[in-house]
């Protein structure tokens, strides 16, 4: 540190330098608004004082079981109070929370549990059969203890575990004096994302980034007011719920839980609880748009909606506006705490025709206030490209809302942080006003219903089919899911297989959302050197 008068005898100390953590949002909400509703789920109603007490019980119970710093606690559950509470209670114990994707298959979940060295696994009964199948695939020494979550709203399936979640909370004290992290670089959560080769990679979040991006959400979501009423249409396991467990708590808002993406229930909850905000993938917006008109309430006020993934086209924006929704388009990724850029709206754009508004709103936009640096650059030279709306380069980011890195994967970390920037793998242009517009992806990841699907994962299964000679997988646009998997398959000489046969084979070996929805049989388009031309296949898929 350079010596000057402002550095002399002015070191940081306990009075003026405290590690940032979003756990402090819960402490404040319980202190300032103890009787304000925190969570609502069917007949269950909690205040912020009650939620804080329950999270302290969870943290204490984990500590009594020897779980703390450096340990992983995993959960698989729908959007229910227990799933929300772990995003505070687990890190309050010093441990790291890992939300498991409910749409995955047993082998993938078994890998995640072993790779993360999960000590305790919380399982809601809806997913008991899936977890039972995953645990069978694990070695005895890597198999975690299981705690069953018994939601009164769902009583089907078996309740697994040596204890229930409520029983676990009863082991702890609501007065437990938990300790904030000594270092804001400590891990707070683990989020697995689909890689392009083999098994998913574990993205590690730190307390500092979670704190800052949670507040970035508050500011980007049309300056979210105090006490928002937030409907959980976004799965909480998605990138730690895009940091919204912490964002809404920072505003002492009310979390409205939702077990299932049912349009009738969504509309009913919006009207009943006067919902002000929700986040949703485009597929959810499509569900709401195409619901029967008699199901849609006449809203007394505009509901703010945040969406990411496919850019919302003009018909979607027009239809959502008619329902009383105002859409904010955001961009980011699991490696950057969910969304960290938004299409920040200018008031004068409201005077433009809807199609022109749609073109502006479809852009991925500008950085959150919590993201320090972003550029569109040449992937090879790392030089920033002109802001001309034409020069195509990779989106790169640098700042406090970039992950610690991938768990146990130094090779992947070296590649993703090359040159001191996080490489998104997305190709974009930057317009003269500074807003970026993503045009394509460097890697062939297919985004279907907000789920990332690795094309290589699907192709590896296709190649295992005895009749398949060659296969390539690309995204096909879909009005409901955004994108679906389209497979191009060339069969071996003399072999026979139909589209239905190949899809059925994939469904035996993959999570169903990863399976091709279309299979085109015939020769694959190739370069003279024999390389498959995926960009040609994408155009063919669009034309189907």
C-alpha cells in the first residue's frame, strides 16, 4: 500500500471493517419488522421474528451435529418454507448450502452429492424415490445422512430420513448466537451448472457477492420498494434463487411459496396476496399468456416481472402488458450469481410503438450497479470491440459478483478466468448507447425452460444407440419452452431406427427435459474436412 497521510495510523479494525454477508438482512428484518409477514405457504404463515428463530434453530442443530465451516448441506425440495430457510440457516452454521435441481436424474444427483461431499441431505417427500435411487449408486462412505421434509400440502410418496426437518429444528435453540463469517470470501452456496464436457460443474458463491448482487436485484427490479410481495415462480435451486431469498429479505418483504407451476394457482395467489413482483423464465410467461381469459384476474396495480433467457418478443410483451405485467429483461448466469445485467428502461421509450419497445427490451442491457466491469471483446486478443452494434465478440465480466470458481476444478477455473476476466461464452454486439445484445453462444448449450442442456451430454447417449453412426444436437426454437433439443442422426448402413425409437432410447438414459423433441434422420452437413456444421443444422432445425 502506498504511504500517504490517509494511510498513516488508519488501519481497518473491528469497528469500521465488517465482512459483508446477506445473513445480516435477516437480522435486520427480524429486528425492525418482527411482526411483518415473512413467508406464506397455504395455511402456514410466518413473521420475520419467527423465521429468524427457525433459521437460528437450524444453524444450532447443524452445529450440534458437527456440521459447520467447510461442510456441505444439500436440499431437494419445491418452493416451500424449508427451502427458503436453508439459505439463511445453513450458512449461519458456517456450512454451505447446495440446492439440487429437481429435474435431474439419479446418477447426476449421486455425482453431485459425492462431489460436494454432502454431510446432510434434506429431502422433501415428493423426491424420495429419486433420492433413494441416487443413494443406491453412492459408496457407503460418501452417502450423506438424510432428513425428511414433510410438507402438509403434499402427502404422497415416502418420507425418507433419520429425522424430520421439524424434528431437526427442535434440536436447536431459537436463541442460538450464530457467528457471521470472518471473511466475506467464505463460501455461502454451491450451485451446479451443466458443463460442456461430462459432469456438471459446482459453482461456488461467496458472501460478498451474494450480499452485493442481492442489493443489485433490488435496484434493478424497478427500484423495488419496501415490503414487496414476491411470488416464488422461479425454482429456488436456480443459482440460489437468483439471490432473491436474500433480496426480498433485505426489503423485509413477503415470500409467497409455490410448489408447482400451475397458472390457475399463480393467478389466484397474485390476486389473493396482492403480489407485486415475481421472476420467471419465458416458459412461465407463456403459460400465463395462454391461460383461459376467465382465469386471469383484473389487477388493480402493475405487477413487476423479471425474466431471463430468451428475449421476450413483441407479442409476449404486448400480452403480458394486457395482463397488468411489466417485464424487465435481465442477463447473467450461474457463475455470476444469477442476473447481473438488465435492460435498464428509459421513460421516453414508453412513447414508442410496442414492436420498437420489444426490440429495445430484447437487448440484454447494461451492468447492474453491483457489477464493476463488462465488455464485449475479441476472444483471442482480449481487446474490447467498438460499440457499433455490429462487431461480434465474447461477453466478459469482472467484479465482485463473479463466483469464487468451480469446486475441485482448477483446469476449468484457469480457462474461465483467462486474462483476468470471466468468459461467459456468449457472443454479442454492443450498441452505441452501451447496451449489449447477445447474438449466439460460443458453446452449444441449449436453454429449454430456463434449464441448460449440454449438447454433448445428449450426443453421447445418441452414440450409444446401436443403430446410430453419427449424431449432432442443436437448439430448435419453441414457442413454449424457448428452445428444445433437436437431434440430427445418421444411421449405420443396414441399420433401422425410427424417430420414436431414438427418443425412447434417450428417455431411458437421460432426464426427460434433456431428450430430443425432434429427430431428423439422414446425412449430417459437414465441411470438406469432415467437421459437422452445426450452424447449418440450426438453420435446418428452425425451418422444421
